[in-house]
C-alpha cells in the first residue's frame, strides 16, 4: 500500500480513480520518448497512433488532436518554458521532466489551441493523476490555473524582454527558438526584423507533406490523377512534386507503397534536379551520391541518370542506412549500385565520376518545421563536431569527380559555418570553380546574389536547403 493511499481522506470526498484519456496519454508517452530517449516525434508518433487505432481507442479526430498536442508542445516549448517558469517557485531544472511535460501539454492547450480553459485544466490534471499521482497533480493544477489567467499575447508581454532592449532574446521567446539559433538564422538570412520573424514563424507552422514521383517510375500527373484535385496539388517548383492536402496519408497511396513515389521535401528534389541539369562537357555516364542515406535523393538521381543511360553509385557509411537506400532504389529502370563505405576514405579511384552529390551530415537547422525537437537538442558546439566531416566529404567529392565534372555540396542547414564557410575553405585548396546554381532552379524566386543557393521555408515553402555547384578545373 502506498503512503498516499494510507492518508486519511476528508469526509464527504470519496476517492475517485483517475480517468485515462487515450489522446493525452499518447501525447504524454510521445513527449517522454522524445525527452528520455532522444527520439524524434516524427518517428515515435506514427506507430503509437497506429497501435491506438488498432485497439479501437482512436478515430481520425483523436489522431489529429494527439498530433497537434505533441508537435504544438514541442514547437512552442521555449515560450511555454518561459511562461511556466513565471508560475513556479523554483528553477525549471528542478521540476521533474515528467511533470514539466504534463505542464507543457497543459500550457499548449490553454495558450495554443481553442480547447476551453476548464477542459484544458481538468484534462491535464486528470492526466497528472494517472501518470504522476495525486500529490503532484495538485501542483499541476495550481500552475495551470495561474497560466489560464492570461492569454498567450499577455504572457509574452510579461516574460519576453522588449525587442528594442534585446532583439534576439525577444525573438527567442516570442517564436520559441534557442537564442543561438535565432542569431545564426538571422546571420544567414540577413535583412531586418520582418524577414527573421517570417522565418521563425514558418518554422513553427505544420509543413505540407510533399511526394516525389520518382523519374522513370511514376509522374506527378499520374499521382494527381489518382489522388484527385481535392486531395493533392502540383508542387510549386519541382516538376516531380505533389503536395498532399492536410490529413493526407502517404502510406495509403499505391505508388508510395510500391516505391514508385516517396515522401520528399521539394527543396531536396530541387537539389537533385539542379545537379542533374548542371552543364557538363564530355561524358555523362557515371554519377555518385556520396552520402546517400536514407535514399530519397539517391532514388531521384538514379531515375534521372537512367534517362541518360548513366549509372548511379549510391554510397552510405552506415550499413543499415545503406539498406534503406537499396530499398528506395529497388525497381529503378536503369543501372545502379549501393555500397556501404566511408565517404572520407572512399574505395573508388580519383576522377571516377562525372557528377557527384555530397549532402553532408549537419545540424539540421533547415528542417525545424519537421523536427521541432531538434532546435532544443542542438548546441553551438555541435558545429565544431560537424566541421571536419563536412570539409572532408567535400574534399572527397572534388577528388572523386573528373576534371570538368560537377559536384553538388548540399546541406539541410542554413548556418553559414555549414554552408559558405565550408565551401570557401575547401575551394582554397582545390582547382575548382563555383557554378551559378540559380538558372538551374527555374521559376524559383528570391535566390539571392548567387552563385550558391539558399532555400527558405518562409520564401519557398521548402526546408532551408543549401546548394553549391562546383566544377573541378584541374
């Protein structure tokens, strides 16, 4: 018998068992996995939802609410932390993480959704009773009642410093990004307040699900015919892209199940297309994807290469990720090969390839819409860890391509230390020149001064992909 169950109860208040709310229980379970196991919500949530549906606990509305609670809480974590900190009598680091997760879920319901105040508080307290016990549920109740006394705008006015006093700290709290990320994105974007605010707001919006019709295996027109105009729209920039309407389920589409199409951000598609269309003198028969996992760009490049009778070698260091690449390329109409190899110590000879893509490992700051928890995990010191690998992989790419061939250096981060700084450093040591990538993205606006290209969520509706195209000259 627990200590709590031995306590005398007040007369007239019989003990009531806490009621489990499947939606909030699932959201809490997902947040705990993100916190305890460094899991990603986009990997944790789908199997939890599938299991709930199979048990009969969920319908479509329940799944939508659970998804909103998880992603909304993660996206606005910085803002909610500041609000919660103003309502507790201790530093947040002294609040147990499971308690903080329940408080954050409650704060999101109160400040970020249309759930009525009484329902948001009572449901959160009931969740606390189930997962934390009655004692800590009282603490949750007290904090959430304080939070419910003001709306989000009023809380931000209270907890964020004025913009004129500290612009970066203001934006960090208002738009829920770590201060160092705000600073880095602002440096990369340039310009004034409006642009950075638009970017940070875009990072907090739910991204569209975009499909790619893999060249030689399906077409965007085919996907649009199958899905219908109420369920899908053409891509904005890529001729292979199809955008699903909200709630669309990629796994239910035959072409996706069969591998003829896949889920791929339009920015990633544009990187592959630009490399494939870069002007080339001489042969165009052998292509390399040097960091191919998990296989989205490789599958696209393999199809584009097949249209010209070229072969794609897809190389990935980690064997299990190489397996994902092989699965993505299965059924490609042209020749290809998948190997597990370290891109910094390649098994192929120098000058082997006509085109090389190096989409290097990075901080992932360009995909915060899809992985909102990444903004809280990354630290400025992570850049130092990636820097030698990124430079080493670009050097390998330039060594692997023949004279006159083209390398595409890509990264899903706009941080200048991962983009132009890497390219500038490596080009000092190699006989190579930058190619203007902008004409190879026809119709895409706001591409800057070139010759490299930086895409942005708020300007292009894509992840913040970076691309530099480089021709080896000696």
